[in-house]
C-alpha cells in the first residue's frame, strides 16, 4: 500500500512535468529536479529509477539516453 501511494505521487509529478513543459520528452535531470522540488529528498535515485522502470513495464514511459519519453 505504501509503495502504491508513493508510485501514484511519482506518476502525478512526472505527468505534471510533461504538461508544464508542453513536451513528450524530458531529461532525466529535469525529472529528478521535479521530484526533488515536489518531495524534497524523500525519493532516492534508486527509487526514481524503480518507478520509471515500473512505468516502462506498463508502457506509460520509455527511458533512453537519459531522456524520459511519454508513450
């Protein structure tokens, strides 16, 4: 349950970033900055990559060359 809540927060922040950038892709650095801005140091880099991997498994995003693409 706890992970589901954190995943939902991560997904919301990421989609808000895509929306605010009016873009289909954003750099991994921007993603990390946005998550840090929204949640401070609450998310580790491993957790960010884990969340992105989970979203890739669900065909929501793709990560390539340090760029996150919205699918």
